[in-house]
C-alpha cells in the first residue's frame, strides 16, 4: 500500500502537468492504454491467455466502465484544483463505500458508522467551502470521481472472489482503452518534447502498478489494517503540488482532510471489530 501511495499521486501530478497542454481524451487514453500494455507485458509470461479468462465477464466489464468514468472525471478536475485538495475529496470514497454497502451488498451499517460517514462529509464541506473559491466545477468532478470509485471498490470486493488479481487488473483498463482508442484520432496532439513523451508513457505504467499494489495489499492483509496507509496520499500530493506547481494546501484544506481521514480510520476500526466478532 505504501508503494501504491508513492505511485498514484505521482501519476496524478503527471496528468495535471500534461492537462495544461494536451486534450483530456489523449491523457485518459495514455493512462489506460499504457496500463493495459504494461500489465499484459508483466503478467503474460506466467499466465498467457488465462489473463483474459474470467468467471464474471459482465462484472469485470461493468467495473472497468465505472473506473473509466472515475478516472476521466478525476483527470478533468485536476487542472481546476490543487493536487492535495483533489486527494482530500477522493478520501470520501471509503465513506461512500460504507453508505452504498447497504443497498448494494445488503450489509448492515450501525448508527456509529452512519455518524462517521456524516462527519466525513462535513469534512468535505470544510475542504470545498461552498461559496468559496474551491467549490467549483473541479470539486464537482472530483466528487463524481470519488462516487464512481466507491462503486468500483464495491464491485472489486465482489469480483475478487471469482478472479485472481492479475486478471482483474487487466480488465480494469479494457473499457477505457477501447473507448478512447475509437475517439483518439479526432482529438490528438503530437507531443512536442521528450519529457512529455516520457510522461505519457509513465501514466499507464504508474497507474497500472499502483492499482495492482492496492489489490495485492488487500489480498495480503485485511482492509482495516492496510487501508489507513492510503491516507499518506495527501502528503505526497502536497509535496508534489508544491515542488511542481508551487501550490500548497491552506489550513482549511488540512482541517477538512483531517476530519475526513479521522472518519475513514474510525470506519476501518469498526470494520475490524465487526470482522473479529464474525
């Protein structure tokens, strides 16, 4: 999970940097096509054609489509927000998972967990400050990304019982790669320098490896134990945002992020207790 926390904010910083000059379609295509190619090259020697053999094709393609929407909304919102602010809003995904697990998974969520979810969303209000500078289209796009990512996580929890992580990480990128490849010729801008070429190539590699490390972390340890490490994302994002874009989160962003993280950690603690009792 620590490796994922290092790679994913770096990928986000690269996407934000490229978004200043290149079309959104091209960046999203590079993110997923690179992911797909890199993961196939990495796992083909061991799995071969088994990489594409799933027991739940419908669920895999649906999950891939939701991830496509989530990443597209996130990359579209990045130019409008600081990296750390975007990361803080994305931290609401675990809170949404807790809320959506009731209608989608039939799980029971007690009053304490509902209070934690509510407090977490109050933290979001502190970050975006409705009526302030942050509450703009960027916040809406990142919030949409977080909601889709929560659905993606719930679908992932279902599919891991049927397919190995290597198959799942391949299908994560399939829908977006196909969809963006169809429209890329109509919105393509030739990279102007070697740095941009390297950044485009790195998007998919870092994104694919980062997502794979998250899946493997959840395979090796319970979510309540490994998920809290994910909150280190905001520290990496803050450092990268300052070094690359000269932007550092204000006190309101840090305060709201702390509230969201505290809510997420409490939910992880309650989940650990529930699993222990079970």
